[in-house]
């Protein structure tokens, strides 16, 4: 049983096995520690294994049982005594005893910090249970394995990890694997060497696939393990390191096909036209095959697999691979080759008559093939009516055919017609493959599907607490969709899950809002909201989730999820707490609610966080940020300079676009100097970003604030991006 299958099999194990599996992860990558048995136990151990190899299983059981009773954790160069005893029991049909030996031996070996891979494999293969609910632990085990992916590991460990990564390859893709996980030019998993940091990248990738981040489960990873288990079982290949053939690659990407269909080569009309005298093919030469269809994903989601009998597996193929090699050409002009080419045309016509039922874009090829046979039939009728024996006689006996030439492949002799048809099929299959790659998603899973996707926008900013920890603020809102019609019958629950640098879950914060609570102040959609995660001195990651739910209503059950939005914020570094280093918070973009913009009083007191990327005209914008650890002069005074810079991308005129880059960068900058006595200070900047320079098109803008400590000479900067949108009617 392959390693990744063992990982998944853990899902089905009893809870008592959880400790074993986690212990395995902690020990599999450590050097093997051998027990130190006395000489008599060593002798019994060797004699028992020798008896097993001679086929003397009862004798082997006796020797190995005595050794096992004395030391259940005994492990020698040939493996553990528990492994050989379990095998011996299995050979004699004592399944319960075999399971007992594997189970108790495994626990004893782990207790003594030893490990036997074969025993581990055997034990898991015997202990599968369909009723276990340990999927969370199984996923954690899988992530622990991925975390170790990297360079400079023992060869046996590398072999295990190559298999695990090979089973993830269909989801990630070769190009991405080559960029982040695998180094070197080898495309074969057997030759893979892993990059430094590959394991952390794989964990990050999986976290981004989590459809419901606020739960402890990663539903998508769990489903992947289930698909891996089924692929290894149903589509096995001993030749490939992943453990499955091409069907397995497609299965782990998309799951069970919506429809399956096979072309049967048992039609008598087909056989009489193709398997004829002088043609070196038989019915058995036409391969077994299956077509998988995923119409819900794309009309191009069709995969044809053809059985390769030599390799004992199915391969992703084209329509040509449904024909035996002699019928694929090339074809010469002689009668013998004309005879074979005729069978090739007949076989292609039959194949495409079947494919056209499944592939709506195959009708043109079938029409051309039917056209050639219609031309041949009409020429034979004309020849028979005229009483002149025209054309060429090919084949002999019942399989003999009279064929005619003409201008163009559709009216030519069989060799030219078959050559042109096969060339046409090859071109068509290449186009179909490219279209399928373009239109089909990289992977698809129904795991965690939760209705419509909420149109949430958000921004994140970090601030340094006085106690030296980093506070992270997430401010968010929604302008369209269900937010536009929010009322007291609906509500939003916003959840932030905090993960450590190695993606271990550290805690979560949740807050609920009723629909009428988040609407107001004249905003289009929701009023901006803010959720805070306090504390933290280390690198961390955030998972964000918004659930739009119904509240109590006569026609709808309370708590029904109406939509969801999930996002991830990776690698948030803590702000420096060292008082000797200048530090700065992130920039918090602020605005003023529309309902109070014309009221009197201090405008700064009316500002609220602005979470959106796009900024309509006439929107007042401010930046809020904090500065920490300013240096003080001998007189206790702070002196610092704040430089504000805005870089805006605008489009050039016609001539500029014609002769070069069609974008132009406009830079505006202002500088101000400040003095004070506090080492920690708060600053507000009002942004002056008008649209007059380019009122018809959106403008991508980056705002940078640079702080220079004039006492120490230290400098730090932060940036924020936004898009200035034109007034209505722009483009």
C-alpha cells in the first residue's frame, strides 16, 4: 500500500490509532533506533525469518512468537519481529492474530521510539474502518508530512515525500511545482529534489483552498485524501509513483465524472467493413476505453481514456488511439495498403459515429467521412449501371471492395483519403486539448459549497500596542448584492482565525451584525465595519470569513446560510517592539460617511475606515498612521519629516499608445517637518486626489508615506493602493 494511501487510510481508523499516526510523523523522519536484544532472541528472530522465507509458516510463527513475547519492540536489520509475525499469521489464515501482532507490535515500537515502515504499512492496511470520524487528525497528519518537504533529507524520507507531492501534482500543476516546490530539470517524480521552503509553500497553498476557514477542518484537503484513496484503489498503476494512471489524475482534480461512456467494437456491420481479408487487425486489437464527461464544469470537460495492455493501465488519449497501429498509417499506393486504408476509413467512421453522440464538435469530421463513403457508393452504382468495371479491386473474398479515385481527399483512393482524415483528426484533437485546458478549471470540489459568493471588500492594518504586541485590524464592507437590501431579517457573522507561522491554529474572533445594524450613514451597501485581533509578537497568518445568514422569519429557518466570502492574509510580520528602532504602523485609509459630510464640526472626528479599493469622485480621503520609537535630542525633543507621495497611472494619448507604452506615471509629493516630545505619535493626512487629469478612465494609484527621524537618521515607509474611478459614464 502506498504512503499517501496510508495517510488517507488514517481517516477510517479508530480513535485509538490517532496517537500512533501522530507518533509516526514524529518518528518517521528520525534515524532508525534498533533494539539491543540478547543473543538468544537475535537467533530466534533470524531463524523465524528464515523459516518464513522457506515457506515454513507454522515454524516461523513459533520462533517469532517466542521472540515477540520476550520483546515486542525488537527491530533488527530485516525489520521488526512484529512485522514478520503478522505476515506469518496472515499466510496461515489467522487474520485476527495477524492484526493483533501488527497492532501491539506497532504500539510497542513507538513507545521505544523505533519505527518499521513495513509494519506501519501492514498495520494500516489491516485496520481500515469505514465508521471512523478521525478525518481532522488525518488531515493534520497529512499536513505534518507536507511540512517536512524540503532538501537535505534522508533518501527514504525523500522517497515518501516524492509520492505525497506526486499525488498533489494534478491539483497544483507542473509549472507551479517547478517554481515553488521542485528544483532542477527532472520532470519525473523519481528524480525530484525539493526546494528550501517547499513544505511551507505547500501548507500555504492548502490553506488557500480551505473553503470554510473558520472551522478546524480543511474540507478540501479531506476530500483530496478521499480522492487519493479511491484513485489508488480503482485506477492503480504500479509504474507511476503516484499510484494511479491517467484516470487518477483527472479523478483527483474533479472527482467522480457526471457521465461515463465506452465505445464497443462489437457491431457486426463495423466488423465486416474493418476486419477483412488482407487487413492485419482483429476485433481484439481495438482497445477498451472509457469517456468521462464533466458537463457541469465545461462543455469541453470530456476525457477519453484508452487501455494500454502492455502497461496494464488506461492513458489519456485521442480518437486515433482507438484505432490499432496498422490503421493509423502511413499508407502507400499499392493495393495491399489501399485495402488497409479502406479499413482505416471504415474504423474512423464508426468511431466518429459514436463520438458524435458524446462530442458535439465531432460532427464535421463524421460528415467528411460519410461523404467519402457516399462518393465511393455513387461511383460503384454508376459503374454498375454503365456495365463497365471501373475502379480498383482491393482485398479478396467476402472482404473485397471496389474503390475509385477522384480530385481531393474526399474523393480520392483510400490511401489519400485516410492520410488526409488522420491528419485532420490530429489537428482537431490538438485544438480540442488546448480548448479543454483553457476552459476547464485546474481543480473542482463541491466541498464547502455555501451558496452565493458575497461581494465583500476589506483592508488590513497593523498597529503596535504599548505592551509591545501587534494589533491587527480588519475593516470591511459590501456595496452590492445582498448588502444593498440588508434588513433586520438577515445578518452577517465575521470571523477571523489566527494561525502561527507554521499554520497552526492559534485562536479565532467572531462578531455578529444584524442587517439593519450595518446599513446607514448614507453609504451604498454596508457602512464600513472594523474587527480587531489583539496580541501577537510573532509572524502569523489570518483566515477571514463572512457568513450571510437569515434571522428568524416565517418562510425561512433562522441561521440558514445565504452566502459566504472567505479570504486569507499571509505572513503578517509583527511590528518591532525594540525602542531603539524606528517603527511605523500600516496606513489606515479613512473617509467620512456621506450623511455627515456637510455637517459642521471637526471633520477628523467623523472619519471611519474605508475598506474599498475603488474611490468615486468627490470622496474625501484621509490616511491615519502611528509612528513609534522616535529618537529624542539631548533636550528631549523629537524631530521628524513626513513625505507623502502619490503615483498615479494614466493613459497616454493616441500617439503615445501607438509608439510605446500606453501608460504614463504622474507623481505628486509633499513634505512636512514636525517637532514634539513624544516618542510615539499619531498622524492624519488628507489626500488630494482629483480626477481632472483623466476623468474618463479608472486610475491605479499608489500612496506612499515615508517617515524620517531627523534625530537618529532612521527612515521607514508604508504604502497603500487604490483605484480612482471616473464619474458615471466613464470607461
